[in-house]
């Protein structure tokens, strides 16, 4: 179980422990100054110096943190811009492929429609011709039947 405890320590846990150590050290330093055998004037001067040094260190740490944050921000922005560019390129490529496929399908549909139109037009023409032929035959047969019949009578 002892080895497992060391493996479970993550970076967050270590940084938390380090923070507590620094806070405890600061509190210990203040207490040491308060109980040091110095006069009140010297003690106040030492406290003011320690406070100024702490403020200066905090400012430096904040500056360094700001610089790191700016660096991370720029890196993240560049990666996002690169990802966006790649995504836009891929979308453009897919759009082009889709447009090409649609053009091919439309051309095939036009060709099929043209062929079907020709076939339908030929069928309509054939139907008209057949109708006219039948009509002509019917009219001719009607004339023949309606025509007067002359028969010779024997006298």
C-alpha cells in the first residue's frame, strides 16, 4: 500500500502541498519576527521590508504567469486557426466532389430524358400513323359498302 500512495500523487496534489508549505513558511517567518528580540521600530521596519519583498515577488510571479498565459493563448489560437483551415479545406473538397457528382447525375438524367423523349415522340408518331391508316381503311370500306350496286337484270 505504501508504493501505491506515491503513485497516486498527481501534479495537483503536489502543487497543493507546495502551496501549503509556502503559506506555512510565511506564517512561521511572521511569527519568528514577532517573537524576535528586536525593538518595535526595527520589527516594524523588518515587517515592511518582508511585505515589500513579498509584494515584489508576487508581482514577478504574476508577470511570469501572464507571460505563460499569453504564450499558451497564442499556441492555442494558432492550433485553432490551423484546425479551422484544415476543416475549411476539407469542406471545400467535399463540396467540390458533391458538385461534380450532382453534375454527373444531372447529365445522365438529361441524356435519359432525351432518349425517353425521342422514344415517346416516335411512339406518338407511330400511333398517329396507325390511326390515320385505320381511319382511311374504314372510310374506304364504308364507301364501298355505301356505293350503289348495279346488277344486271335479265330481260
